[in-house]
C-alpha cells in the first residue's frame, strides 16, 4: 500500500481530521488548460475534514462575532445585470491583528481573500462566518466575490470586522465603493448597483435572524475514521458545465456529462498517492444532458433529458481514434427535465441494459409483456385530489418505472413501476436491484407524504406512487414496501461499493447520495426472507455539497460529483487510509438464500409462459406464503397466464392470505362476471378474527373487487358497513385510516360521528427530523424545521380528507366542527401544497354538504362565506329586461356565445354572491350548476326577472313578528325548542338574528323572494345571452353553445 505508507510519512491519518479551524483557507485549485480549452489538468488536494460526530471546538474568536452587529450595515450589491456572473472586488488596508467576516449571496458565491478561497455558498439564508485573521497581510488586501444568480432578485452582502493593533475596531462592508467585473482577471471594474442596507426586502436581516437549526461547519467534510476526501477537479462552469452523471469506460477512465449544453468530458484521475495531475478532456461528441451513463458492449450508452431529445442514445468509436464519432438515438423515452429518463445499468447477466425513468416519462413505443403486468390503474377507493399547485397533474399509472432493453434498444420490458422520480439504482452481487426514490416535498405534513426511500426492486414490482393525494399506503398487498425510509431529501446517485479498497463492511455497502442535504449514506444490507433490510450510516457529508452521482474507479477509489442545476461542480474521491484490511471481501450472504431463490424461480414466470399450466401449477401454492415478496411474485406469475387456468383454484382457497392474494389477481385481470363468486369467497373471512396485517389486506381486497369489478349494491354496502363498523376505531392509526376510507365509501351512517370524535382527541407522539441534517440546507431544511415547530396532525387530516366525500349522516354540530377544524388546520405549517390541499378539502366538503347545511354552517360562523371583493362591471348599456324582452331574443342567438363573458356576467349581475355555480359562489341561494337539468330557457328567465312569482319552500323567507313590535324577514337556518335563527341578509350569511320562541308573536312565509329583481337591467343584449348560455352549460366551456 504505497499511498498509505506515503500518507503516514506525512503525519498519518491525523492530518485528515485536524484541519477544522483552518477550513476556510483552502488554496484555489491550480487549474491549467491547453489545446484551446479542450484539455485541463489539476493536481488533487486533500479536502478539509473532521471525524463524524467529533465535538466541534469553538474557534478562538478575536474579535468576537458579536461585534458584527455593531458598526455600519452592509449594503446589498450586484453588477449592472441581475442575470450575469460578476466578480465583485474591494481593496482595503489589512494591518490588523484579528478579523472576522460574514457574507451571503443570492444565489451563489465563491469568496476569495488575497487570492485564497475562503468558502463557497449556495444558500443566502445561511450566511458564511469565517475567522480570516491568518490571511490578512500588512498593507493592501483584496476581497473578491464570484457571484451568480439563478433568476429573480440578486444580491451580495459582506461585513468584515477587524481589531487593529491599537485595539480599535475597523469595518469593511459591501457598499457603493465596490466594483464589478465580468472576468476575474479584469484590472478594473464598473460601479455596482445597490439595493439597500441589511434588513431590506426580500432578504430582510439574514445576518441577525436565527435559523432555529443546529450550527454546521461549512466546507468541511465529516467522515468516518480512516477515510479521506480529495478534490480531484474543479469544473469550469462556462466551459464544461455542471456535472450530473459519471461512469467508468473500458480503460478505467471516467466519463462525465453536463446537465446543460456543455457536453461530455473524459477524466483520467491522478494516480493514488502521486503528485501527478488529473487530466480532463472535453470530448468532441454531439451529445449532452445525460442523466445516466453506461459503458457496455464497446459503446457508451446515454440516458438523455432535453438537448437533442429525450431518449436512450449510443455513442461509439468506429475508427479507433479513441473518440466517439458516431451517436445514434436508439429509442425515444418521451420525458424531459428532471423527471425524465435517468440512470443506466448493465443487467446481471450482462445481456441487457436497464434504465430508470421518472414519472413524467411516457412508456417507450415498443413494450413487451413481462415483468410488470400491463393491468395497472389508479385504484383509489375515494376520489383523489391532484396536487394543489398543479405538479404532475394528469399523470397516471404506472408512474416512474425501470425498464430493460436489448443492446440496440429495439424493445423494452417494464420490470418495476410505481416510482415518483428515482434518479439512480444499482445491482448487488446476486443481481438484486435497489433504487432510491424521491419524495414530494410539497406534501410534507400531509398523510400521503412519502419520504425518500430505498426499495428492493424485484421483477414485476409495484411501489404505489400515484399523483397528488393518491400515493398508496405501504400496506397495500398489490404493492411492495420500501426496504428503508430515509427522510426528506433529493435522491441522486446510487452505487454498491464493490471494487473499493475499503474495509469489508464498506465494500459491501450500498451508497446513496442526497443532493439537498449533501450526504452520502452507506446502507448495510442484511437478507430478510426473500428480500432485505438495511441500516443507514452517514458516510460523507458537508455543507454545502450538492451531490449528483458516484462510481467506483478502477483504482479502488470512490468517485463522486457535485453540481446540478447549473451550480458550481467538482469531482472528488474517497479513499481509505486507515489500518483495517482492505482485501477484496466476499459479498455472498447465504442467509435466506433458499427464499430468494424461490422468489426468483417464480419471477421466471413473469411473462406468458410457453407452458402456462406448468406456470400456474408452480405459482398457486405460494399465494399464501408467509413472505410478502414471495406472495407478490406468485400473484404476478399468475396474472401473466390465462385467468381460466387459475380462477377456480383461487376462489376455493381455504387460506385467508392465499385467497386474498389470489382475488387481487382476479380483480386486476379477471372478467367482471366473476364478482359474485369473489364476493362469496370474501364473505367466508371473519374480519375480526384476522390479525391487523390480514385485516388491512382484506380491506384492500374488497376495495379492488369494487374498483375493478363494480360498486357494491346497497344491501352489500350496508352489511359490510355494519361489519366493519364493529371494529372501528381500531388500535392502530394505519388500520383506522383504511377503515375510515372504507366506511366513508360504504356510506356508513355512523362514520361521521366516529371520525369527528377522533378529530377531537389529542394528537399522538410524532417523529421529527434531525436538526443536524436540516442544518445542511438551511433553505429547504429551514422549511421542515418550521413545520416541525408547528406540525400538522396528519392522522386527523386523513380523517378530514375521507369525510369530505360523505354527503349524508352528519349532524349540524358535526358539520360545524368539521369546518372549524379545517380553519385550525390552516394555521399549521407544511409543504408548499399544504394550504392548497386544506383549501381543496374544504371546497370538496362544502360542495358535498346539502344546501341547507352550507347556509347553516356559514351562518354559524363555522366557515367563512364566499366573498368577492370587486365585482366586475357590465359593459352595457342596459335596459329594463322583463320576461318578454328576454324571450324575444332569438333562441338561435344562444350559439356562438362567449363562455368567459358569461362567467363574468354571473358575477356582474351579482348571481355569484348568493348562488354557487361550478363549486364557487355564495350559499344563501340554490346551487345553479345543474340548472339546465331543471329549467327550460323560459323557466330560467322567469326565475331571474320575476323571482317572487314562484319560490321554492326550501328557499322561501319567513316573516316573524315579535311581541316587542319588531318584524324580521329571512331564511330559517336553525330552529330549536327555544329559538329560531334567521339569516336576514342573502348576501351575507353571517348576518343572523336569533329570536326566542317566547318572543314570537306571529310567523308566516314571505310572499316576496329574498332575491331582488332587475338584476339583468345593467346588461346589454350580448351580455344577457352570454349569461343565459353560461347558466345552461353546467359550467362546460366546450358546450356547443360556445362554438364559434
């Protein structure tokens, strides 16, 4: 181990861990370029690091950082154009005995003092603080900030406090005296523009604002004992871009791709332990934007987003000059951006290429049956809401997927599905596949939030991602659970440690990279039945560290890149310099080998078998196996075969688990004529007698029988509701969620009262994310930290989400509490879509209440009534519109109308104040959305211009004369033994009068409608016609009346 011996002669591994206080004074990497900026060289340097978990000794601060709060306030500055990179420069006298600096930038900065790199930052919310006394020199000093913006506001702020030899304090702050240049080498610069001093919006006072997060030393790696990190190459962004994928070619060199338009690079890393430089060549190949790279079959395969078009490409060297002169698009993978096609791997047998695709990627043009059966669906028992901010709206199953294709990309097979946006995956020594899937951070705080997760992606697997609120619970037996939930973050590269010169434990580990929190985790896998379990250990972290990809070099080092989204990019490598043996480890683990072998035997039938009867005979006995992964594989094998070969055996299954697993398969692939027999079979199972896992399976099985085969008739629904009601509420939250959904679906008459009672209870204990982890990304982490301080009650939100669908079975008090509870929920903190989801739940629930309940709820102040601040004005000129005048307009003129204008007139004529239409509007009058189904044109016109001619008893006002001589007119919204409550203003349901019955002298229905007349009079002819067409359209903009 010559490198290890050389490192020891320099002071041993202690050097790796003793560079904490001086972390800010890294030298600027020596980067050389030649051959017209096509070849670059750079010598490796050991990066500052400390032992993970090592107590951080406070630096000896002189002057104290507290003095930063004194003296002049820094000014936010930038160059002339907000979208341009600048080098901001300031010269000052530095004859000081102590100095402390604080700086921040929206969005990115690299800070230099007298040519030495101090730090870099990508989070303006987390200013950099540094002791810079050792870099000051007598006489003239120079501060340079390389600043970049990612759109929107831009600003840089800095404050330097120095203690002078005589004890006085001197300050240097960012202000109008700084200059800005577009090149670092520029001798002079232009004047900067200023945006106000610290405290001005939009940044406010980030220098003094507490983050609420644990402090984290910036730009210092935290490592495990014996490991070190070297900076191999600093990527010049203007020339080589920002690297997001990396692989090893057939000669042991690395190949990296820019996310944007800067193409590919080939890297020959400096030999371990040498003083030689790393060589980086910019390849002359017409391809870029690869999120996945793989060298196989004497070719470079690329999974490309954007650039030349989303798809799978192959680059080859056809003339032997060591350059890729041929680039061919093998297959379209329709998808783009960061949710398109991503990582690539060679299959375990070396015959196929595997690719993982995000949920915005459509299926390839040619997909053969095999792996995942093509019978996927959304399968939601209750209606789904799309994301409140519109993300992934309309995207349906199968969601993200992993596909297998031949070396020429001619045909594909989907081997795993139900992902949100897994960026990468890898295979272990047995060919088992593991993927790292992303979360939807906007969902944080909601019951459907799923953290980032690592899954064991067996053949045919389904992991239940569905858009919006539709993510499947992990208990669904038609899906598989994650191997390990990680938490919030942004999954990127994945690789096993095979081939590293690490201790055995770390050679066998699965490494997963998190872009957001700058953390590489080592997952230590252990066989667990036919699958695996894992324990996570933080391997490498730093703030900031926007990780993108990793690979194992031919030299046994662990290489990883940072960058992405146009950010500063670098290449690092991890080596082991400790004392433990690094001999090649045997990754074989014989534990549970027979179960994994059995599962893989079943997976051999995940296609239409040459002998279907043989496949069915092999799979059927394992439908009730104790291992969930084996049951799943057996069902998928059956779903690929003719249903007629196995339906009778499933229906006769005596084992509850086998019966439910088999019935799920029949629901997904069988004919609807099987439903009566399936219901009879399910009726044999006693829900109460089952354990919780089987109860969840039974609820899901019933759900799929209804969703795929047809809804239950009223008699069955009533019987099942009574059966499940006996066991609700249950002891566990996940079973209560499943029962709540089922009982709402079955229209249980008791479920409203039971769920409201649960919503009134105190919340249970909840887990929180590590403050240390969150501090690594103060922007994203700060959002989560604030949420944890005001955490939503996800369990109760689930109950509210289910109840929004229930139309009947409520008391008025229950309705009132429900909407009051939603108002409380609005005060909690969640992800970006949290408040939108709460508002949409409220909207659905209000829509599903009766019109009388809507008015009563608003009158009681339990829900804010519909309000529109500024009603639009009609163009006019108006006229007096009586029934004859409106009907005299030719009916033919109700064609070619303007939907948007009709919608506007619904507000201009004040209809919207009292009436709902298409889910919007007041609640004091009837909902007019379905008016076309109840009224002819004549009847509708008469109701508008002569509102008192015919008044429905449901909406008729009541006149009450009191013994004190007062007369009140309004709609009765509540009547008890003691009092009558009237809404007296149809335009404001909160204006109510409560009259004691002892004070009622006379009560009679009003002969006059609460609806005023002459509402059409301000409108001209076209406006009246557009309004009538709108009212008759049921809110459908594509109604024939609006065709031009």
